[in-house]
C-alpha cells in the first residue's frame, strides 16, 4: 500500500466518492478458471482478454486483474506484492489517463516547470535526464516549480496542468537526502529494481495551479562538453510534439486496461488523435520554441536551463 501511496501522493484526498473502485485479494486466481476467451492483446508483462464488457489481464499466472467497465471496479488477485503494485499502478494510471483524455487534457512526454505562472516544457526521450533535471530544480532555491517530471497535462485552452507522480531513480544515492519515510525500494521484475521518492516531500516546489503555455523545448542528447540552447522556428518542433504528445510515445497508456473491442470504440480513438492534434497546435502557437543540446554533464545542463528561464522572463 505504501508503494501506491507514494505513486499518487500529490492527489491523495479524503474519500469523497469515486468512479474507480480497486480491490486487492492476496490469493491466486488463474485465467484458466474463466472459459471461452481468446487473447486480444499481449505485452512482455501480461496477456489481455476481453469478454462481455470485462477485461482480464493475466500476469502469466502470477496475478490476474479484472476490470468491469460498467461498475468501474478493478479486482486484482495475486500473492506477489510486486505484481499487486504493478497491476494497481497500471490500472489507476490507465483509467485516469482515459478520463483525462475525455476532458481533452492530454499528457505530453516531458518535464514541465512553472515559472511565475508560465509553463516551460522540455521534451526529452526516456533516459535522457528528465528526472535529473526535475531533482535539480526541486532541490534548488530557484523560483521554478515542478509541474510534472514526466507527463504535464496540456489543455484545449493552452494551459498546462500539474500532474506530478512519484519520482523513480535507479541509483539510491540520487535520493540519499530524502528521509526513509518518503521513499521506498521497489524490486521491479522488468528493467531491474528502482527507488521511488514521494514528490510531496518537495511540496513547496510543486506547482498547484495551471500555467500558461510559454516555452517549448526539444531536447537532444550529445557527447558535447558544454550544453547549448537556441531558438528555432515553430515548425522545427512539430516532429517532437507529434512523437511526445500526439502519439504519446513514452507516456504510459496501458492499452491492456483501456482496450476497446468495437468499431465505434476504434472510431473514438481516431477522435482522440484529432483532439491531441488540436491541443498540440494551440500549445505550439502560444509557446516560444527552442532546441536544447544536452552535454555529458548534468550539472551544466541544469545550470544552463535555470539561467535560460531567468533570461526569458
């Protein structure tokens, strides 16, 4: 339970009713107990089945998640705490993402900062240093606040909304200054173990209000000794926005949870793409656009961005 609390600590509230009900059973239930189904979707982690409005996600015999669309209930069966956490996290994030898409609040893969009510989004590929940038600003005395370390929300009105989740790092030393009560060790079965930090530990540095679109940066890794940032035409960022916002590469969607099976459902997915295109056009139109070439030195990258934000105000 602590893992899930840390995952979504920013959103923790007293219970006021919910459209999603998640139940965990520490017992084994196998997909073979449910006859008459054919797999409709597979990932390296699980296999998805769909029948009569219910989605079944089989974690190769180690766990089973059952999502009933009509009731909004998710039942998770497993005796493995890692599987329980993975299924819980994936189901919550997938269904919340579906809800946000329905409001035309679409996630963009990047790290977002609030600078006096204005949003700066830096689009970076996975493994390019988003977490390092976020942690540097969270620890600094700079006025910037974190909107999201991975997936800021972009609205139809050109606003950027906070969506901060847990901060995950591979190296324990990266969060050595955070007290034990605000972090946990998570032994992932895929990609190796990770350490999860509670983002609300830095609550004074986390954005709590919407920000106006302001700066949009496409970042690129390099082996240079010095980073650099320079203005580019708006058309130059189209490819990055297409990848990180319209297609949502790097954004967890959890298709195994939100998979729909009818032609009408597929049509609605087409509508979702158009909705993201509209938001992307508005975001680009209202933002100054830049290219960032990262150096090998994380400290230099962070210092450059901090100075850059100050100069742009």
